[in-house]
C-alpha cells in the first residue's frame, strides 16, 4: 500500500476507470448518455458525491461500527445526493430535468458505495479524497466519451455544455436513430469496452 | 381490471425496467452468468419490489407530502428499502428457512439495486394510486425477472461459443443485451 498520492489519483483515469475496468454503476452510464452535455453533468454530480462521501467516510471510519457500516455509508451518501439535487434544481434546472430520476439514483450507484467500502473506510482523508477525485474524473470522461459518440452519430450534433452546440454533419445527414435509443447504449458501451481491451 | 392488465403489459414489455429504462443493470450483468443465480435474483427482486412499492407510496403520501418534506424523498426511500431488505431477511431466516437458503446472498444485494429504488420513484413521479403503484411495482419486477432469465439463458450458450479475445465477458454481454433490447422494442406500439 505504498502508493503515492499521484498514483491514487491517476489510477482512476485508466487502470481502474469506472464503467470499463470496474463494471459498476452502469445504469446512469447507459441511461443519461444521449448527449455529451448530459454525460458531463451526470459525471460531475457523481464526482461531487464521491469526493464528499469518501472524505466523510474516511473521517468517521473509527466511529462507525463495522456491523452497520453499509447502512451508515448509504445515509452519508444520501445526504450529499440531496445537496446535489437541491443545488442543481436551483442553478441548472434544465440539466436537472434532463437527468431526471438519475440524480436521486446516485444513492444506489455502486461506484460510490464501492469506493466508500473498498477504499475510504481503510485509508486516510487525503488519500480518500484523491481516490474520489480520480475515480470521479475517470467516470466523467467515460460518460462524456460515450455521450459524445452516441450524440454525434445519433443526432449529428455535439453539445458540450449549455448552449454550446455544434453541428458536425451537413444537413443531408440522416441521423442514425438507433444510437440514441436504448439498444444503441448497450452496443456502444460494449464496443468501447472491446476497444479498451484491445489496448492491453 | 382491464386498466391494470394494460399497466402490467406496459411495465413488463414496453417499458421494461432493464432494457428500456436502464435500471438495475449491475445485477443484470453480475448475476446472469448462471441460470440458478438469475432465478434467485428475480424471485428476490419481485418479493422486495412489491413490498417496497407499497410502503414507499404510503410513506410519501401520508408523511412527506403531509408535512411538506418532499426534498427528503431520496433519503427516506433508501432508508425504507435498506431496512425492509434487512427485515425481510430476518423474517425469512426465522419462518421460511428453505426460501431463505434459496434467496440467500441475493437479498442484501437488493439494497443497492437501482431497479427497486427507481420503480418507487416512478410510482411517485407518475402520481399513481396505491393499487396502481402495487401493480406497476409487480410489473416492473416481473419484467426484470423475464429479461434476466432470458439473458442468463443466452449467456450460458455464449460461454460455449468462440468469442474474440477483446470482446470476451462483459463486452459481448453488453452487445447481447443491446440486441435483446432491440427485440423488446418491437413491443413499443402495443400499449
């Protein structure tokens, strides 16, 4: 366990990048990535919850009895999810509506609970924070990539944030609807996983 | 009565919780490698989801709305589901050891199954009545079970096939799920 702080951070970006290497938290990955914007928004919301819950779990690890730890972790996570929900409702209402049910569902995202259980409950605060940040950014990148890919082929546009939208194909391009619908999400993620496996 | 049948069909086939709403995908990929585990998981989900649907509906409408506490929905629901799962586990262990042995490890896993939590949120979002939310919860759970069992059947055959190295395991699983989802799309015009 003699990893440096930088290593704890960077492992989330490639070695253990969440939806690919740790096959966890697939529901938001598949559900919200109909555009890059939604992917980034979801990723950032999850990152916030991940960092905060990692910090708090690591601070309280001596106090929480091992027998009821899962329940305690879930309540800590739920608290931060409510914070995210309220803040998003106040400042980015449009995005909040787009992501809909998937914001409260961060509570049951296995990545957040998984990191609390596997990392934060065994390591100190600084390391847990680095771990949360790394995994969170990795998750955001993966969601953005999948969202971007599906949006480019499915709609012919790319929206990065808010109104920053680009039309990438000429008007004659017939959108490949399959990509933004449910089956496209599964196939796209499967193929991305396959490409990542090729690089090992 | 007819309304309820339409509701069940729409939940099982048209709005299948796994393949159209993307909820509960972690257990979908995690427990579908063997038929036995898929069956156990489906049974446990049906059992807990119907109970959770009824209880969360009551708590939301009788407590949270009454005292204007809707912003606590997330934490209230997850606490209800977690304690319900714990309670069901203890109850089964005492009174029905055979069923408990069958469901065993799958019960605790349900706490973090987003299908259960998601179904409860859908019931609230769509403003269903108590009976309707029980029926939709059952429909979603049955749809979950159906998709999981079908997928497990396909996956048991995939093990025998020669899959390219890069596509192995989860990758081919996801693509298979995509094709299954495509076939469920055919139900779209039904309801």
